[in-house]
C-alpha cells in the first residue's frame, strides 16, 4: 500500500459530485422536500406580478371592486404559502448543511485514526485541520444552499419567461434579449470579484500569521533584535491589504452600477415596447416591468451557484485524497480477521505479549527520504532486558524505536516480537503493550488526573500516587494549587516541557506496559529530578523490556546493554564498564559530556 502524497493531483469527473453523492443520500428526503418547497416558493414569486396585473387591469382600469374579498384572500394565502415554503426549504438546507458537514467530518476523523504515524509525520497539523474543517464546510454548503439557490432561481427564471411568453410573446422576446448580456457581464465581474476576495483572504491570513508570530515569538524576536524587521513586514502587508481592499470595494461599486444599468436597460425595453400595449392592459405593462427587473437577481444567484460548484471541486478533491490515503502501516486482512481492527479489537484472540524484540536484517528508509537510515541491521533483545541507545543527534536512535513500535515498517527485513514478524499481529495488539514517552510529550486538554487515566482508565488513586512518585512527578503535582485536578491547557501547554515529560512518563507507567520506550524522555527535566528518576529506574523497568534513548549518558550506566549508534549502525556495544575500558566511541562521548557538564557546573 502506498501513501498518496498531497501534491499528487487526482481528477474527479463531474466536478467531484459523484464522490459527494453518497453523503447526500441519507438526507434525500429532506433534500427532496427542500427542492419541492423551493419550487413552491418560486411559484409564488412568479405569481405575484400576475396578481398585481390582475389588480391593475381589473380594479383600477376596470374601475370595480367586485372580486376584491376573494382577491385579498388569495393574496393573503399566497403570502402565507410563500412564507411556509421558504421556511421549510431554508430549514431543509440548513439541516442538510449541518448534517452533511458532520458526516464528512466524522468520516475524515475516523479515517485519520486509521492512518499511521508516518502520515502525521509528513502532513502538517494545519494541512490536516483545514482538510477536516474548511473543506467539509465548503462541501456542506454546496450540497444545501447552492443547490437550493439553483433550484429556486432557475425555476423562477424559467417560470417568469414562460408567463411573459404566454401573455405577450413579442415583448417577452425583447426582454429576453438582454438575458445573455447580464449573464456575460456578471460572469466577468464575478471572476474578478472572486480573485479580489481571495487575495484579501490570503493577505488577511498572512497578517494574522505575522501577528501570531509577533506575539508567540516575541521573546525570540527581542533576543534576535529583529523588531524593526518584523514591524516592516507587518507595515508592508497591511499597506497591501489596504490597497487591495480599496480595489475590491471599487470593483463591487462598479459591479453594482453595471447591474443597475442592465436592469434599467430591461426596464427601458419594456417602456419602449410596452407603449404599444392598450391602456386597459396597464397591469400587463406593470407585470412586465416587475419581471424584467426581477431577472437580475436570479441570474446572479445561478452564476454564483455554478461557480460554487466549480470552486468547491478543489475541496472535494482534497478531501477525497485524504479519504483515499492508505496508511503505510496497515494490518493485512488475515490479521484483521483474527485480531480485529482499532474499532473492534478481538482481544480474546490476542496472545499474551512477552517482550522479545529482534531486528532481522532490517533495512529502512523513510517513505519520503531517499537515503537508507538502517542497512542490514541485526539486533536481538531478550525480554526483560534494559537496553540503552546512545549516539549523536541524527544517528538513527529514534528510527530504531519507531520500528520497534511499528510506527514504520522495515523497507526490507523484519522486526520480530516474541519471535514472530510484527506484521503477523495487529498494530493495536502491539501498541497496547508498549509505553512510549517522547522527547516532545503531548498531553490532552483536561486535568492531570484525566491525562493519567488515559494510561489506564481503571487506575486507583493509590496506583496514580505510586506512578507519580516513581517518576518524581508527585512534586510537580504537589506544587500545583489544585493538585491532580489542575487543568493542563490545550496540548498541556500550561505546563513546562519537563513537567509534561514527567506526567507522560507517569501515564506510561500506569499503563503497565511490557515494553517501555523512553526517547530522550527526561531531556527537559532538571538534573536533580533526573537523578531521582534514575534511582527509581530499577523499579520502573523491572519485569519489562525497556529501550532507553539517553540524552545524558550518566543516566544509562546501569543498562544491561548499551548500544552506540552512528549513521544507522551499531558501532559499539557492551556494558558501561566494558565500553569505558574499550576506550572507543562511547568513552569519547562520555568523557566529552562529562567535561561539558563539569565546565557548566563550574560556570554556574
Ligand atoms: N520522518 C522522517 N522522514 C525522513 N527522514 C527522517 C525522518 N525522521 C528522521 N529522519 C532522518 O533519519 C535519520 C535518523 O534520525 P533519527 O532516528 O531521528 O535520529 P536520532 O533520534 O538519533 O537523533 C536522520 O538523518 C534524519 O534526518
Ligand atoms: Mg531522536
């Protein structure tokens, strides 16, 4: 299975509408109601000038009031009928919009859950967010409001033309001559208006971006002394914004005037040709004036709706691409058959996991990378052992543990868990047995307690306390005014990185995983706390297979095995003592860091 990249175009026939049709199907009854009521409403719109004609011809020109009560009754009924039709069709459009939007979002959201780590590695949060939020929004409004506009206004236009033709074909044809003119004029203007509006929207988001950077990056801006440069950018963008906005306003003005002119032209035709209508037919004259003037708006709405269909195609394509994206890491049908998928795991078939890990001739290249990070890599980790991985930044340490966690799969070779290829069992099976603490920890919004319970929903108060204490996170909690009930903010942003690391560490412990992966998990924790964690480490890793990527080498001294990784290869392995005696790369790394630390503590 391959990942469909963002930039690869996919083209959909019929503006992508067939792709969206399945999402409209559940609401076909509402949509039908909406269309029927739209037709009813537009019938009243067509009827009004006819009623007016009758009044003028009959009551005024005929100088009688004989049918007046009936007339008033019909008029009143028509108004009430129109209001009801209007209400039902708008209601239908609104509810369809909301529901299609919701369905698309949940389809996108559910699909995102099935995608692997690597998708999120390659697509920014902003990109995904706008697929899920704005694309679905555009599509929702297309299948409701644009559809309704199209039905309503097209039927009005056709109906009024038919009535005009029936009453006075000659005059009707004269009035119809200007229709193509309006369509062309409006389409021209509309294109420019859309461009102008888009430019303004883009500028606006750039200015908002500048603004955000100015605030979130304020400290960095000040330390780099680039305030003037940032201010210059801001001034330039806002000046451009002003210029573009004025241009757009002018365009809108010119547009309004042109449309007014076109409408006056239609009136002029009626006045000019209408002169031939008999005086007793003054109502017909007025009816034509109403229809002629009433033609402008529908044309506008129809052109708008058509252009919505065209512009929304992009949104449909992008959303479709997301929905068609297959994860790099997928469970085979046989595996799903036996072990279930993420939404319905068949836990009864899951084997107990022990925690043996083996890399067998693994070569690995990132899906978007062209160089191999690992080549013919072999390593066997028996369960219960405590492995430390050290090496320079970019050596491939995180890649190794990503493969263990099956966030990525080997390009060649295999990773074995308990002696069997990881691909023979479900991702969920593996993930439910792994605790992973990242260098960049993530907490969910909510309280500290809620976050800890993600590790194990059934954890008792005592277990929570114990886990916190084990990783010295109890002190963090004790410092908080509300203790465990402290709100961590969105993404945990109210806590420092070090604090987040400790909480996510405790969360991983609570899950009681067979395999524990710590990827520079304490890199942002102060040295004193790290020492405390270090002394508790024995208790943390007992009975588990652990892979610890160490940021400070002093923390890995007790590991069963230390792997020194360089350029995706193990260049040295052994215990701390053995490696120091070997005087190789580990010794050099160690002494260098030791000296660095000594220097900085002297300086401090
Ligand atoms: N998602 C990715 N896509 C492409 N290349 C990556 C990705 N992550 C890491 N790499 C590359 O793989 C190599 C190893 O990275 P990594 O395993 O993160 O190193 P370490 O954790 O030791 O600092 C680096 O050259 C890095 O640029
Ligand atoms: Mg790393």
